[in-house]
C-alpha cells in the first residue's frame, strides 16, 4: 500500500480525495496547514499532495522545506491557475500541478504515474563524465555530488533516455509537465537554464537547436547556440 501526505486546509476537499483514494487502497495522511505538514513529513511518504493557499505556512514554503529534506514526488493542487503560479511551483521542485476543481480519477492517475516512475529507476546511470543517482536525485561530476529538484532530475533523465535525439519544447512539455499543462515553453527554457547551471562542467551536454528545442549529446563539447 502506498502512503500519501495530503496537505489541504479545506476539510471537504480532504474528505473528497481521501474517500476516492481509500477505494484504491492508498493510505492518506492529512495535514490541515503547512506547519502540520512539516511535522508529519518526518514519516516516509510515497508522494505529497500540496495546496498553496493555507494558514501559517503556504504551499510554496512547504515545498521548499520538503525539497531541502527529500526528493519525494510533489503534486500541487490549487485554485491558482495563472502561469506564474505554476512556474513558481515547478521552480521550487514540484513534479506536477493540477488546478481545482479536478476529477479524482485524473488526480489518482497522476499520483500513480509519479510513484511508479519514482520507484522503477535504476540506482545509478553513467553518461560521459556525469553520474545520475536515481534513488536520491543527485548527480555526480568529478566525485562531487549535487542534489537536483525532482523536476530537474526528470528533465535530465528524459534527455539521457533520448541521447542524440532532438526534443522539441512541446515534446518536453508533454513528457515532463503533462498534456494538460496550460503553461508555455518558458517552463522548459527555465528548467534547462537551471539544469545547465547545476551540471557545471557537463552543461555542454545539453545543446540548443535554434527554433526547435534541445539535444543531449556528449560527442560535441560546444553548444549549438
């Protein structure tokens, strides 16, 4: 049985989600505000469902604190639907974002996809001078380790799995953010910029293909700017 931390200040929404997920044999642990969520997160969870507008500590701050501890998958569930709200969530390390109101079946599908993806990865993947530690979402370059956000790590894995293949921004959006994501390609460019910064000496593995997208290759040491 999987265990999910549900952080939501509205009791009706918590009950709505808990009732549906209990039929799927998923244990839901509830937190009604951000401070309670941080206390409960000392336990092990397979995923976190996180509202934004809450008393005491908002969802953005909860996400930031969680990412300083673990790379547990996080899905934001919020009534905020502007691109800026969603981009901020992703920049803080969220894996997905779903706006209210939503169908419980869609939320469940997103949760299971993230949980299964998180658990099936190989422990270590080496490509060029870069080592990916899939269990901790860390990268290693010249024996120095660096933690990535869950979204950054997913993007890097997608590049590695499609090495030497051109990936358009739309392909990346659909794969990493999902087909129901209503933002634009700025999210891709923002995350590529963040990822390159963290890759340091291996940043030139990600090549920009003008007006098209990106290509991950270790054969050419120069970006195609």
